[in-house]
C-alpha cells in the first residue's frame, strides 16, 4: 500500500502523539491530527474485535512506550476516547510485557525488559513477587526503533544502487516508498539468513543489490549502541549489577535481529528468555490487565468475575510503576531574578503517589499565582517542556508567605495539582492542568464527529 499510493499512507504516527503542530493532509483535502489518525487505527481494531466476538466493546487498556511524557500519554488517551472507548488504563509497554510473562511463567525475581519496537525504544527494570510488579527504573528514546534501522538499510541499498549508476534514489518520493517496503523485507530476511537480495527498479533500469547481515549490522551499530547505553544507564541509576538480574526479556519485533540477542547476552551475561513472543507480549499483557480491571469493577459491584469468564485475581495483582520523566514547576530564582525549573517529582519516583514542595509569594498582597508545570530534569527553563498552566487567586498576605504545591501522579502518569495556603492551612484549589499540547473538549468532540463520518474498513 505505501509503495503503491504513498500520498494516502500515514506511518509511525506514534512518534507525533502530543505534537499539536503535526498534521497529515490527505490528497482528498482532509487534515488529521495525530490523535485522529491513532483513533482511526483504534476504531478499526474495535470493529474487528466486535465482529470476531459478536458483541460491543466499550472498555480498553491502551499501552504506550514507558518513556512517553504527559502530552503523549494524554494524546493517546484522547485517541482512545475519540475512537469510542472508555479507557480504563494507560499501561507502559514494558510493564505489560512483564505482566504477561510473570503471570504465564509464575516466575519471581528481577526482570529487565528490552523493548525495541517499530518506532520507539524502552528499557525497564521490574521486580516480580507474589503477583506484585514493582518497576524499579525506566528509560528510553521515543525516536529510536525499527524505523531507524530501516532508514540505515535504505541508505545502504541506495548507495549500492548509486554505485551502479542509479543516483538520486532517495530523492524520488515514489521510489523511496517502494524502497522502504523492500528494506523492511530485507531486514527481516537478514534476521534468518546471512545474505539477501533486493531488487530495485529505478528510472527504467533494474538493479539486483546483495546485502549481507554483516553490512547491515555495521551500518546500524550506532543505533544498537544507543540502546545499549540506555540499558546501562538504567542499571547504573538503580545501582544494580548484572548479578541482580534474574531474567532478560526481549520485546518488540525489532528484537528478532540477531545482533540484539548477541549484544544483550554479552552485556548481561544471561541468555534472554526464549519463551516470549516479542510481537505479542505487550498485547497479551494489556489484555490481562484489561481483564483484571474489569474484574475489579465487577467485584466492586458485588458480582462474580468468573461468571463473565474473567480472572479473579483483580484485587491480588499490584502494579507499582515509576515516573518516566521528572515533573516540576517554574519558580523564581533568587540569584538571577529569573525563573528556574524546580523539580517536584524526580524521574523514577514511585507512582501512584503525591509529592509536595513549598514555595513563597514574591510580593505583599500578591493577587494570584501562575502554576507552570514542567517536564524534564534541567534547571534551565529553556531545556524543559511546559506541559500545562493554571492560575489561582490568592488571599492578601505579606511577601514570602508559604504556598505548598502538591502533585498527585496517578498510575497512568497524568498529573493533578493542589495549592495550599500554609498561612491559613486552606486549599486554594485542586485542579487538572490546562494542557497546552493536547486537544480541548470541543476539539475532542469535533474529532469524534469527524470519525463518525468516515468509513473505516
């Protein structure tokens, strides 16, 4: 499809979730946000599942890369709602894989999940003990995945075509779309064989390009090294050595590349688990979590989940995750008279949970306080993301009156905020931030209406 009609194909929209300025403009004149494209995909899956099961499906657990920030998580949840789902949970993909593996195998211990998907990479450390899954640390790169390995292979093939007189292959839109499909097929072939051939037709001439696994691995060694460095960063931050790891899980279709298996075995000194399907582990974990969420709802209503064919472990399974990104607030810097990023929730803090810092008013009888919520580790506001703002009125107080700002971070890694006046010990308000990168209520309604006019098949 991509090669035959590239103008009508959208790929890797996951990388653009939570980016308000990204749009796909179709040849038919319609413009779509990342949330809308994702919603179309989810609605297609919803329809397929309903056809297969013969009943309506209303609830869903949706997985995201562990390193997704607030804007991307919120955008994903919004896409689910636009598609017609009641989104029960936003679940980290490595955690989903660990749930699937932990419940299936009944194994206990510390698990390292290396998750290399089509567009993103995550690495997560978890401990599993008696149906309790505790995330110890996580890191990742939302712009590193199989897509980038495909790009490297495309450049390698294009260079070989150029050597045979076919210059400008990557400058031709239609030819590049065809090359991407063939590069992905070649990548998969090189996971099984040491050599493969790619047949290219360009400017009326046919080319037979031989690619070896060794050439491909050399062309992508820097990408693989980036994943290795992130794995080591997680280990170092957790103060773990490889003797602390009991099991290594490789998740995501891109982990089928032999070099991934070799690198992880060499790095960890452990053979990655062979009883995990890298393509299905995350989906299975999400399905298990969805069943558990439904069981909890039924049990709360005094009903028996088993009567509905659902698991009865809902109350027993516990998930303790961590914040994948630091959250803070812009505050006055006494040394520079400017603003700095004051971190309230450090990265890898346990969630769900609440975290507080005390700040002080800047002048007598200050009338309001503007809360600008940040995401990122740097103290310099230029190098962090402002994910939302809200303004609260203040009662009259002297300068330097204390205000406590509390962040409540839920299991979906979305934040709510409460500001408390410590002079009177009264709450000034508890609110969800107005997210600057996400759709508003009217935009959500408009997107849902737009989807209802589409034929999705």
